[in-house]
């Protein structure tokens, strides 16, 4: 219990520090979201000083309040779940924008990350167990995709499978003309069809790294003394591979997998920009372009919580898989 409490205390402090940075960074950026919103309102008529002050209060950038007062109000609003109003999508609430875009990102990037991890680890386990086989010799080809810049690989696949051979659509998250959003077969099938090419790009660019890392760890683990002892005892090869070799070799990959899951939201920006996918990465790009403090802070908060949550989860999982972690602690 002491191990878990120390870990939890560390992540609480890390969360407070991340929230503080999240508050400061948008306010240090050039530009003012109030001026942007007033420019939009000015097209409908004159803007009075009272209107400007009301908008500053609405967006949490009241110039009449000190920075400490704004910070206290920011923490209070976070505690009650109020992330403010988006300037880019005014008058929509930030929580509404995140709730609409986050499922798209998790469904695409998260699922593709999980598939690439299990495919890479599974193939890496077999390649390490059967060194010198054809699967082991394929690893340099798979890592080539990881060495290629992601956006370039995405553009190549988009041109080849979307334009040259129109197998998949070029952009979007579903067929907006012929499908009605909802929990129905037509919509879900359209979402899967439109998300196949972005997901394929993510899997091709990442599973080679998981495969190479797992293969190397398997080779290192198979040379340990306890593996020789297991073979000398006459244990079945399948049991040795699954219960002893793979279980110990996968530990470093689990840590990397947790970090990858944490950065699912942050890593979606390039993917959604290339494929015009309606996820949270696209919303973040629009927020940065429009100096939308509230939306940027809300999305950064989601990224922070996802990274810290994933790392906390892997710390707890690591202590269950590897009891030596608790003993050292």
C-alpha cells in the first residue's frame, strides 16, 4: 500500500504542475481571443466597452483581475467541470466540443495503437523464439516503415489507395451525404470504411518498432540461466515461450505501450490533418489558429490526464506483473 500511495502522491503533484503550465502557456502566446471574438461581433454592429468586459469575464481573461485571481478561478472551474466557452465554435461549451471529437480520436488512434502493439509483440515473440527464420529476416523490412516520416507515408498511401486506386475515401470520418449518424449498421460500417486507411497508416508506421524491440528482448531472455534450467527440467517448448520467456521479455514493451496510449490524443494531430478526420486533433489545430484559450486548455487537460493516467496504470500493472518492482520500492 505504501508503494501505491507514493506513486499516487507523485502523480497528484505532476497533475498540479501540468495544470499550472496549462494555465500559463496560452496567456504567454501572442494575440488575444477577446479581440478575435469582438471582430466577429463587430460585423453585426458597434461594440461597447461593457460588451468587451463581459466577453473577458466569459472567457476568463478579465484584464481587471490579477493573474493569481484568474488562476484561482481557473482551478475552481476545473473542479466543477466548467472548461469555459470556445471562441472558435462560439457559443459552444468546450466540454461539448471535446465530447463530440474525443470519441473519433480514441476510436481511430487508440484502436490502431492497440492493434499495432499486439501484432508487433506477437510477431516479435515468434521471431525471437525462432531466430534465423523467415519471420526474423522480415524485421528490417517492417522497421523501414517506422523510419519513414509518418506524414510522408500517409500521403503516399492516400495517393495510392485513395486517388490512384480509389479503394478508400480521401477524407472525412463517414459518408455525410448518405448516412445518418447514430448507432446503426450503416453509420458504423461507414465509420470503419473511412477509418481503415488512417488506421492502416498508423499500424504500418509503428508495429515494426514493437516487433524489433520484443524480438531483441526475447533473444536476451532466452540466454538467461533460468531459461536453461526450464529446458533442462523438460518443460514443453510452448510453455517455456509463453510462461517464462515472453512474460519477462514483454515488460519493457508494456511501459512503452502505456506511454503510447497516453499520447493517443496528442499524436492524432498529424493523422487528422492529413486525412481531414473530425477528431480532437483537428479541433486543437483550429483552437491554436484562433487563439482559443479555453479550447486549448481543455484539450491540453485531456492530453495531460491521458498521459498521467496511462503511466499510473502501467506503474500499477508493472508491480503486479513483476513483484521485484514492489520489493525494490
